[in-house]
C-alpha cells in the first residue's frame, strides 16, 4: 500500500463491509468476490485490472440496486480518480481525455 492508494483501499474496505450486509445469495457472493479482486488490483497498482474490475463491480451493483453499496462504490471511484487512476475504459459524456 502507498499513500496514493491508501484512501482508495479504505473506501474499498467500506464497500466490502456494505456488501457483506446484503442478504445471502449467489449475486452477493459474486459481487463480494469481484470487489475483493478489485481491492487486490488497487493494492498492486494494476491499472488494467482496476479498470476491468471497476466495470464489473459497477455492473453487478447496478443490477443489485442497493443504494448504500452504490454510494460506497462511487466513493471508491472518486478516491481512485483523485489518486490519478483511470476507472473507466472511456471518458464519460462531457469529459475530455
């Protein structure tokens, strides 16, 4: 862990805690596994894995619809982007690259 990734890892731990409160299901298990993989990617500074896992976690959380988890995920995205990590495979509408 570095100073650059520390805030993101804190937010990821908060997201993981929120996911663990979800009712037991195969969807929860899948989200948890993917989010744990995202945490490992951030800890390892693996840029491509971060982008891929962010996409996967976001897709799974949108399908699940849990507002608390989605809010925690957006906090993770904010911290990663503040640290200089690219979390999307393309620029969002209205953004320049």
